[in-house]
C-alpha cells in the first residue's frame, strides 16, 4: 500500500471494526443486556443520547471515505480532529474490563498512528 490515503483509510477500518467488536463482546457479558433493558446502564438511555452515540460512532466510518478523497491539508486536520474526538469517546465511554481495555488500546494505537502518519508524511506524497 503505497498510497497514504489507503493506509489511513485502512487504519480507520481497523478502528471501526474494533469498536464494533468491543461493544459486541460487552453485550455478550452475562447480564449486560438485562442491565441495559432495566435502565441500569449508569445513564438514562434517551433518543438524544443514542443520536449522540450514533454521531460519535459515525466518525470513524466517515473517515474511511474522507481519508481517501480529501487533499493533504484538509485530510491532515480532519484525521487529527476525528482521532482526538474518537479517542476521547473510546477512553471516556469505556469500561475497565480486560477485553475492553485491550480493544481500547488497539483503537488508541491506530488513531495515534493515523495522526502520526498525516503529520509526518512528505509533502510530495499524494492522497
């Protein structure tokens, strides 16, 4: 993969799938869905909260495409902002269960690599 946009896009795919599987395994934990259905998730689940989560989860999905089509300057800033927002969401909204900590570490490492790549790329490289 010599194209920088493809590399960054692929890292966003890894982040997206890792986020999805972290949630899937969390819901498999015995009693997790029952607690959620009983409203014992630590917060009240409202349509607005779900919309907020949907927007935050959409960021890595949108970056898969954006990383391939944006020019280098806007790409650099979009990836940086998206990685920071997503990292805060992953770290702040997670749990300390071993599987989640592992997935969060992978996600944060990928996003750190994304930011490093967009800021250290040679100006002659194309997206």
